[in-house]
């Protein structure tokens, strides 16, 4: 293709509304154009990058015996009512009525559609196991779209669904898919993507992993142990703390006038936050029932863990004079029976603590959890912290990193097959519910994430497997017949060899031409210029500057082919074996 015919503009100035670099570069480079908040059109370079990612995904899905299908974008609300998600999912699910008043939704995920597609066909155990996948447009009405294609409302996603007759069979296939995802990311040029333990959220299921590309602009916090390799999303990371073992004493009520925060309490009593049992207060969404969470004073509450434990939605409390607790002085001893009490594991076995006395201007010292709260049930609802204890190897080694989620896999169990009454007849003639897994990759998000970590200040440095074109051919001085003639010949020869080449023979300044080439980020650059041609030479370089050569013009094609082969081999060498 020729640059003069490429639709879209490339420009130097960074757009003011682009917070992250990948967003800015994809706008400046003519990859995307915003249509509405969180909704984008793709220009040709963006489409070519995502098409290559889709090709990699298709090949890896077929390698694990998943069959491609296609579900509708618009689905009847009745399907989501069967699963129970029509009511339970928040406003990110776009609901509307068609002209006949029938409730409809825009698919944000397709578990219901996958069950609907196969539940009549898969009525016998002899049809199992099987897996299906699609690459389809989805719509999720995100409240805060950001960072270009990294967090959007409309997006293209690969989602796969597997169906099994036993948990063991699901786990075996889950392992195959786990490895297939590692292969996808390695083939896309980001083998450093890591799998982390994750919270299943609205998808349900007992086991899930997220694939994270570690970068400072990521929205997710990842808990990592460099000693043993433990990795988990902050929402799912276990919080393990060392017992403080403060000196015990009698439970004593002390005056703390106007002291309502942990910082104020510690300064007033000259104690460490670890010696406090603080109260965090939430309310149940459906009826505003008050929930008091007691947790060690130096820790933070993990709201996702709390919701998962309670089994219902909650929000931070709005307390007033009618509330059954005394704000600023809440503690577990003498707490109103009208509240739900949750006690974090960090308090298990602790004594000699300070906590609220449930009376204005008073706290207790000498709080002994086993003695003063004998029937407590301890549950992990705290956030893991930097330098915390690894739940696997037990070392004080946890670190917190930021990451972009570029994929996820879930063991769903029978959540959807039961609710939607999908059954099969087993070998004994008994009706059983199939066990499901689901597996997702956001195509546009992966493209933007690769751009975020494979770039310099001038533009993307695309891995050759997903680059919009393999070669950028630059013809300097198109008014020079010899230069233009050689560049034209190289362009035709590369096309004949099946090389993807973007040919720039515009009559523009070299600086402008190279600036546009940087924004397109093609891995190999070939420059034909009068200066080099005087010595019968052509300049060849790679976008990452690892290769910079001048070769005889007759050796240009062979050299380009070798560099392309070397770049592809370097990526292939990082791809793990398939399962």
C-alpha cells in the first residue's frame, strides 16, 4: 500500500484528552478516531493490527479444539432473566425494549447465548466435552471509559465456552486453555504477560485467573511474591499478617473526647495502629442494614472480598443520629444486635487492643478477641499490603504492581446450566447439568496494551507478528528518477515475495516522512536516498534500532527477508509449547 492513499492523518501534537501514551500514539498515528465517549472507529492501521491479533487467537483456539461460532450482539432479555443476570447486573448492561415492547439487551458477555445455542443439541453425555468460541462486538456501558482502547464501552472480544461432564475434565481443559493464552500473548509480542489469581465477579464460578500486562498505567493492583511466584489480583489476594502479641490486660473503658479517627486515637494514647481494632461501616444496598467490619487498624478493607463473603451488594455507610452505631466510637463489645458484624482474620488471637466502646467519647483498652468476642467467625476481608507476608511461602516479600487485564479465564461450574435448565443424560440414564468454563480476550485492549509497553517517544514499536505492515519503504527525493525507480522496483519485488510493505513516495521532507514512519511503527524500515545510491547502497534499519545497515542495492530484498525471519524467530522462541 502507498502512504499517499492511506486514509487518516498523522500529526505531531499530543491530543489534550489523551491521558496515557498508547491512546495518544494511536490517535496521532491514525489508528483510531473517537465516535463517542468510549466508542471508537478503527482506521486501516488499527484494523490491520487487530486483525492479526484475531488470527493468532483463532489459531490458538483451534489448537485446543474450540470451534468458532457467532452469537448476536442484540439478545432477548428473557435469556438473561433465565440466568438471573438481567436483574443482578448493574447499569453496565444496556437494556431496551424493541418496537413490540419486548425486553432486549446488548450483549456484554455471552454465557447465556452459548447455553441457548447448544442446550438442545448436547442432550447426551456422548456429545461431551466440547468448546465453542466467537470474536464479536460487545457493549458494556462503562461509567468511566479511559485510555483509548484500554477501557471502552464498545469493544471486540474473543470469548470461548467449554462444556464438560466432570470437574476433572474441566480442570484438564482449563489447563490447556491456560497454556493457549500464554501462547497468544507470546505470539503477540508480550510474553511478559502474567496470569494471576482473580475474583470471579459477576461471572460466577470458583476458580478464575486474569492475564495481566504489568505497566504503571494499569488500573488493577497486582500482588506479587518475587520469592515463590505467587500472583493475585488485589481483589483476590490473600492477606496474611504476623500476630502482633501486645501485652494483655483487663477490658477498660477510657475517655477519648472527640477522638474519632485511628490517627487521632494513636496520637492520643501513644500506640501503634496495629494495636487498634478499627470499625469500617457499610450498608446493604437493598435495605440499608448496617454492616460493621472489625479489622486491624493498620490494614485496609477489601470491598470485593466483603461482597463475596456476604453474598450481596453493599455501599459505604451514610450514618446519622438514627443509626444503630455511634460513629467514630464503634467497637465489637456491646454492639447493637441490629447490625451485621464481620471480623477480619487479622484480629484472630489478638489481645491488648484498643477499640471503640459504642459510646460517645469512649474507647476500650485491653480488648482480648478470644475473651471478649468468643463466638467470632474470622474471615479474610483485608487488602494485601506492600511488604506483607506471602500466603504461599510465608516470607515478608509481597510487592504491589499495576497491570492491564488483557484476558481472563473462569471455571464457571453449573451456574448457567442450572439456572437455564440445560441437562444431558449420563451413561446411567440420569439427568445431569454440564459443567462450564469461559475464556475471554479483549482484542482492541490487547492492541493498545502492546502499544503501551512497546513504544518510544516517537511512536509504537510493533512486534512483527501484529504490526500493521512488516516494512516501511521510504523514497527520498521522488523527483530523482534513479531513486524513484529503485524504490518502485523494491516495492514491487517485496509484494511479489509476500512481504507486507507500506510505500511512502510522497514529495515531502525526510523529517516528516520519518515521523510518519515512526507513528506507524513498522518493524523494518528501508530508505532509498540519492546520497546512499551514489555508493550503490540502500539503508535498512529496524524500528527498535537494534539493526542499522547499509547494503548493496541488489542485496536489499534478501536482507529484508532475513531480518523479517529473524524478528519472527525471536518471537517464536518465547512461545511455550502447546498442551
